[in-house]
């Protein structure tokens, strides 16, 4: 179970380095202005809740999720379950934030507590409890382990994360944990929302901001998990890096006197003397070869990121 194919490393090494460089800049700049920090945290918590629930089929829009959480509004035509899913996820994030610190060691009881919060008033019989029966996942290319093996596999995964025997970096470790958790599928329901919470617990304890998988990437996300089931982590690792880069960029763009000017790729290439067309720069963004992030379905980057890519190409020649 713990033999990990790390063929993705050569392709993603520069991306890992860029993300760690950004985290270092962010750490050096702390504490951030309180007003800016509060607004970012509030906005990201809302996005996190909306996107994670949307991936699982919740039909509340981002605005409706905001109304439920911040204004206490009941949305006409939406199910009671969907309202509970939004409120529960917010409570789970608040619980997670109390756990986060530099010395945090992953504990099974914390994962179970997060799961209990996710399913509170929805599936109370199963909330916070490992499954005791078989499950099948629609669209997946594997069958999760027999229920009799779940408890041991669950404990082994927590132990693997804490000991990190393969000396994975923090981003790799969180991504591998994410995949192996989904493969074990320890719960009857709520696995996806719970694993995206715990993945962020692993990252945030190291100083990273939360990584938010966008609902617009749902298909790509499931395809990446299926590829990981076959031992290929390239696509999943890249997706996690891009999601993390987005939230790092949001924080860095809020810094006083920052020089980050992220714009839609279509706007950058429309300027005179643009060296590449939109299709090529978009490809570089999707492949993680330039500093870029996604907002909805649109890619954002900077002129500097494109110039850095050109310069690196010239140095290699």
C-alpha cells in the first residue's frame, strides 16, 4: 500500500520550489494587516465550503451558501440536507482551525471528529464511525477494501503520515494521504469532504493556506484520483499544486507593496509584443510550467511569470 511511484517529481520539482518560496515570503510578511487577513479567511472558508459540497452534489450556489452561513437565510427550493451540509462544513473548518499549529500530530480521533461534524443531523448513525460494511463508488476504477480491513488500514495511514518514511515534502504527503484515504474509503458517506479537510490540516500545520479544489475541476479531480489508483500521481499532484498556488497568490496579492499583478491570460496576450498566444500560455498554465492559478474556468498569470519562463528556456539552450 505504501509503495509510492514518484515519477512526477522531475516534472514538478520547480513547482514545489516555487510554492515553498511563496510560503516563505508569506511567513516573512506575517502578521498581515488584520482587516485584510479577516476578509481573506472569511472568503476562503466560504469558497472551501461551497466547492467541497458542490463536488459532492450540493446544489447551493456560492451566493446561496453565503446567505445560509452569514445571513441565516433558508433558500427556497433547496433541501434541508443541503442547508445542513453548508452549516456542518463551516463548523468542521472552525474545529480544524483550533487544531492547527506547528506541533500538530495527526490523530485518528480528530479525523473522526471532523467526520462527525460533516454528517451531523444528516447521517447521525454513521457520523464519526468507520464503516462496517462494503461500499462501491460510482465512476471509480476500483472497489474499496473489505470492511474488516478498514480499521487497520485507517490506523496505518495515520501512522504513515506521522512517520513519513518516504521523506515526502508537505505537499506530496498531503496529496498521497488524500488518495490513500479515498482508496480506503473509511466511511459510508462524507469521505470526500472529510479528506479535503484533513488534507488541509496537514498543509496548514506547516504554514500553507487551505487548498481548495474548485467544483469546476470536479471531472479532472476524479480522473486524477482514478489515475492515482493505477500508481500514477502526476495529475493529482499537479492539481493539488495548482489549487495551493491559487490560495497562496490570494494571500500574497494582499500584501502591502506587493508586485503581483495576476490577470486573465486573454488580457495579457492581447497586449502588443506578447511573445506567445493565448492557447500556448494556457497550456503552460495547465501543465504547471508557469506561475498561474484558476478562478472558475479562467486562468490567471502575470507578465513576469511569462518572462521568467522565457528566460529559463533561454538558459537551458
